[in-house]
């Protein structure tokens, strides 16, 4: 860079902020106050004043410059005077002297050189700066009696406002202002200008950009005449829309990555076949559930409840059974066989209807009964039982007990399903008699007790332990940590450590694969009913300083804890997301900011979180890549074919090239298409015969382009249906596409060759209006023209009526297939392979 800062001296960008929105003014409207704001007017090429304030590690600095375009001698004279006044103010800031000496020195110097400009001078020549951008108690004016001390920092800012430019021909150039501002550190030996690297010399701030007269330009320098539509008079330039620019950029990126992508395609096939031959990821039928035992309520009638009535429905909560009287005999049904129960009243009777699970309906909902029904398939089964009673008391009681019992059993089965396949972690070894590194007042997600509470995070010999204020303990060992992420609070309200596990652990009553520890560094919401405070309100500035100090402190503490975990584990490594490679997308239900890391693609702020390991990705397919659209979708297909693909939607089209480049750097093959595909059917085809799939064309059916990058003709016709119409240039391109299709069919029929010749006439430059007039002339010559119009119509009316009559025919000729709606586009199915 121009500053030539050594690499080890470059400041940390995470600690760098702006004090205020940069102030840029021009066009005769100037305000040299620190609270000024930029207006919405276009920048004027005359005198431009710029102010920029920065804050690094909570300490502020400021710089201001004036840039002059095509200056005059008056501009140069006044700027030299302002530069001299600033030097006088800086020289007066001496330790032990009052701060008012700076304003006195400036006023005296201006009286000596040009007293007429005293009323143009700013009311002060700066102020003290530091933790606060502007210290209101130490302004450099004539009233300030504070003594200047070594170590103080001042923003020496002064200017001349409302200056006249009598030679100006433009109204906006008749008034201008000059402004200079620098950050000055007061040392023992004298002041030091900290912003001297930004030059304020005349040669650095003045620019002579005088345009040449039009007559002096040669023909070669004159701009080329742009194409214009003779119908609408609209200029058709190459950069009229963003579509062509984006398309050219995408094509350039594809050309650069094509060779590597072809190599990755072959590598994917070889790796997949190697995994399948070794039995990794193949669907070997293990997805079938093992046959469960028959749910039994009673082994013999002797276990029936003694207090039941043989004429009323009885619910045995202990045995989880419902006993129903059928022909005078109590028949027990286990609660797992009941699908639902309803109650209704008709006339003087109350009805209780019990629906059972059977092989025809709702079999998948009954986990315990599904395999039993499969075992006894073909036998008779009871679908429902309806009971009637005049006295509703027993039916109401049975209805309530059945509902409660079924809810309790389903909840228990769900918990057992969560614990099924749970891998037990090794015992956490605590550090006894040694210093334990801790993070205090830390929140955990998901919350152990279901409610938000703070706790203590401790680092031990082989893992970490979180203890909430309510006493719950969560232990995570290093061996169970697959990915660890540290995300500082830069543009978010959280600083966090996120752990993605190999095997899920039970937190509360659910099995969790991700655990997160975080601290909120700023408030997520503000009260809008409070009175609006000024930009320099001391309370607001103090609040901002507290939030900034808290954010920096928590970032440092979490980063230090992550480094201690790496040192303790040995083989553990924390990833920090690349914010510059991130993009906004919808990963689950809401829009979030997705960022890549070294080993994964993550979104860690809004739950449910997104963690996709790069090592698990087989291919990535971009959908709805049509350059007339603003967004596209991305589908991630995993190496484990039993795992369903994951879709990330609504990604900005401008992020496409960036994502492609990142995927290529990670050795991930990607494809792109113009429509959303039906992935359940595709994965079903792959799972039926995975080896035959990879030995055939594999994922090449997703590639809309050939090996040389040229698109197939069938895909060209589909993509052309998405292209916007309305310009002659595009119509001619469509006609040229028709020529290619007709020319390719010349060898098959003579009629096709005649159609190709018609299309070639259209592409020679004649539009539909000219062809219509030509057809009318031919009809008149052959005596086939329409009946003469009524008298009183002009020739123009006749021509317009002919155009109106032929409008429907013209639409038929120009009619194109509509683009298929999202999710309904035709898809080339994967090819079938022979075993």
C-alpha cells in the first residue's frame, strides 16, 4: 500500500471501527462542524471536503482534507494561508501553556496576512480526543483555560467557510470552503502529527482535469455510435442490463475452473466405487427395523383387575391396557394398538369410538405394532370399536384416561427412541490440585433445564464441564468433539464457542449433536419510546464505550479459552468462520448469514444451526441459475447415500462466483441447472443400485454443459425460454438459434430445409413489420388482398388496421414456450444401469 506498513505492524482489523459516518461535501453547500452530515446531492467536481474518523482499541483519531479540481490562483493562495494557520495552531500546543493559545495564535496570524477573512474562520480550531471522540470540556477556543499536558491528543481542525470564487461560471462553484484536520499527540519535546502520512501538500490535493474542446477531438477519440431501436428510440448498449455483465463474469469463472472440475469428476467416481466395494455407505438392508416383541398387557386372565365391571369399559393404567366388554367378555387391548379415540353425543346416548392401528392405515405411526402387523399380515383385524351408554359418566372417564395414557406412552417411546444408539462417553477426569481455566457467566444452548440460565464452563484433563446455576452438569470429552468453532462478536450480538459432536449426548430429554457456549455482548433490542438523544450525548457515548469494552474483553476471554482447549487436547483445532466469504441464505426457515470455515460450512447464530463438514460432501448442485433471476439455490449431496441431500435456498446471484471458487479450492465438484430437481426420486434411483450408478454416467446427468463447456441444444432451448425479450438484438439471436435447429434437420426432410431458408431471411435484418408489409404487397399483386376499406380512412389507418389484423398471427409466430414453474420443471432422470 501507499503507507508501506510492515506486515507485523498492521493493526488488528477486528479492533478497528469508525467514529462517525464519513462526511463528504461539495457543490457550494458546506458545514465545517463536527456534527455535519453528507447530503444526497451528486458530487460536484470543484471543491470537495472530506472528514474521516477512526477508533482503534477504543481510542479515536480524525483526519480531514480538501481536494480541489481545476483550481485557480485564489484557491491556491487561500489554501496556503489555511495550511499556515494550522501549523501555527499546532506549534502553540506546548506542555504547560493554556489551550487557548492555539486559537490566539491562529487569530493573530490571520490578522497579519489577511484580516478580511476573520469572519470566515471557524469558531474553534479543534478539540481534545481519546476515549471520547470530542471532549466538550477541552475545545480549542479563546475561552479554554486548561493547561496542555504531555500525552494529550488533540484533533486540530480549522477551516475557512463561505469563500467567493468570482471566476466561476457554474452557480455551484461560486461559493466554496477549505478544511484541514489532523490528530496531534503532545510530547515532552513538542507536538507530533500522527496523521502526517495523509499528505496535505498542494500537489497532493489539487487536480487539473480540464476537458478538451469538442472540435479538437479526432475521429478516433469520438465515442462510437450506439445501436438504437428505430421503434422506441431506446439506446441498446452492451451494458444496459446487469444480465450480460453477470453472464460474462460467470463464464470467465467457469472457464478458469473447468479443467480442475473435470479432474474432480473422475476422482469422485473412483472414491465412491472404492467406498462401495469396501462396504462403506452401501444400503445393505440395515435400515429395516428388527422385529419387536408382541405388546402384551396380561399373560393370563388371572391378572385382570379385580375392581372392574364386566359391562363397562375399564382402563388399567398400570398394565397400559384398555378392557372392552364384547358379548359379555372383557377383551384387553394394549394402549400401543390404539390409534385414536373419539367421543360424541347423539340423542340420549353417548358414543365412545376406539380406532385401532391396522395394516391398511396409520401403520407407520405405531412403532411397536408395525412389525407385529407385518408378521401377522393376511389375518383378520379389528379396525374400530364403538361403545354406547345412556349414562355418560363412565364413558367420559374412560375417554380421559385413554387420552392421558396414550400421551404418556408416546412420550416414553419418544425418549427411548432418542436414547437408542446413544454412545456413552468416557468419564471426565477432573484436574485435582491444579489451576482450572474457567469462563464465568456463560450461557449454554440448548439449555439443560429448558430455560435460559447462566453457568460456569471449566476445562479439565480430557474435556470440558458446564455447570449451570441450578446445578445441572454437562460433560463433553475431547474424543467426542468432531468440530470446534470460535466466532468473535464482530457484527453479531454473541461471542461463542460451538462444538459439533461425533455422537450425540442427552441434554434434558433430547439427543443433541451440537452444543454452544456464548455470551451476549450487546442488547438485542432497544426501547423506542425513549426520547431521542443527540449524537454527542455523554450518557450514550458512555454506554457505547461500555459495550465496546465488553465486546473486546469477551472476545479475548473466549479466544484464550479456545487456545487453552487446543493445548490441553493436543489434536483439537478451532475453526474461525471466514466472514469475507459469507453469504445470506435460507438454511432452515429464516434468512441467516452462512460462512465457510477451513473444515465446514456453518451458521452458528440462529438455531437450528447449520454445520456441514466438507469431508462429508460428495457434490454440490446449483439450481435456478438463470441470469434473469436475483437468487439461486444450492443442494449439498453427501457421500453417505443414505443421508438425504440438504438444500440452502435464496442465495444472492452475486455470491455464485465466490461460492464456486471456494468449492473448487476445497476439491468439491459442483454442477448447475436452471430448475429445481426432485431429489427424493434421484436418491431413490441411486440407492437401488449404487455401484451401477457410479459405473455408468454417475452425476454427469446434472451437467448442462459438455466437456468443452458448450451447452447442449436441448438445454439451450430451455434456457432461451427464460431469457427476457423486448430488444431487437435478442430477437435476432433467437432467430439465429432457430437457424441452427432447422439447419441440423436439413438431412431429414425437404420441408425442414424450406423452413430453414425462411428463418435465414428473418435473420438477415428484417423485422416482423417489414415482413408483414412485404406479404401485403405480394397479396395485392396476386389479387388476394382483403376487401377495400370504407371511404374516409387515411392510408395510415389502413396500414394500422392491417397491423392490428395480423397481430394475432404475429403472436403465434413469435410465441415461445413459457418457463416451467419452480419445482415443476422437466428433469432428465438418471440413466438406468445394468448390473
